[in-house]
């Protein structure tokens, strides 16, 4: 009887040992297995800026994010601005775009760009606000009306998948960039010399009487 019990106990130990080895091996495999690769998301790499002037237009480029936070002085002849952002090289998925511009009395803080962009997108965008056309509307500068102010144009990019590269952003937005212009203020004009006070107790109305023969 004792011999039979020992055989049963030995068999049980072997079975549980095999189960334990299997569980450990499976657990190790799961832990060591590579996590699912997140697909690449669009990132804005450059922004082409079109400045329209009467009878002409000037094009320049801004590298992003190398020139993030740069404030561009607006030429006095520019009447409107249009921007065209481009994503990084090698990215082939279709990208959808939305734009928003803001006038402010002080320069925007590049440190709050992400939060400011999230606020704008949440407040003003809808799902149909995004299009495949990577070009902003033509934005009038109204320099006479906006002297001394700042114009910031935001670009939002998304590939409309289920992943967003910016936590908390609506509509699956993956990237935001901005261009800021400063409209020159009124030119400072040198003050004219203050008029000198008239001599005390001098009656200029009687000049001809007090100085006979004086004529201009």
C-alpha cells in the first residue's frame, strides 16, 4: 500500500512539475514577445509661406521644429498670407489637414503651443474640418487695423487612424505647428520743438506803437 502511494505521489510531482515548467515557459515567452509596433504618424517638417503683395508674391520656407517659436516681422507691403505645411520624408500615408489663425496683442509662448492648439481644435473643429488639401485659406493681414499685433497660423495634421500622437487631442490629431508674424507698429515721429513761452509783461499787440517804424 505504501509503495502504491509513493508511486502516486511521485507521478503527481512529475505532472505538476511539467505544468509548472510549461507555465513558466509560456509566461517568459509572453513577456519576451515584442510589443505591437505603433504605425508611424505624420510629423510636420517644413512650412512654405506665401506672402501676397499688390501685383506680386513672395515665398519663403520655415523648418519645423528647428525654427519653432520664431517670430517673423511682416513686410509693410504684405496684404495676405497663405501657408502649406509638409510632413517628414518617407511618410506615405494620406494626411488630413485643418488650419486656424489667431490675432493677439502679445507674442504667443511656444511652450504652450500644444495646449493652445488643443483648445482651438476642441472649440472650433468638427470631424469634417479636415481635408486632404495641405494649404491654408488666404489670410488677410489688415496691417492698418492690426498694427503692433501678432498673427499666429496653426496647422493640424492627422492620418485619421485610431492612434493619436498627442495625448488628449480630439479627432485623432497627430501633430500641430504654428507660424507667427508681427505687424509693425506706427513709426515713431520725432517730436517738434516745444514753442518758447512769450516774454513776461510784453504786449505784442502794441509792437508797432512801442517800436515806431518797425515793419516785417
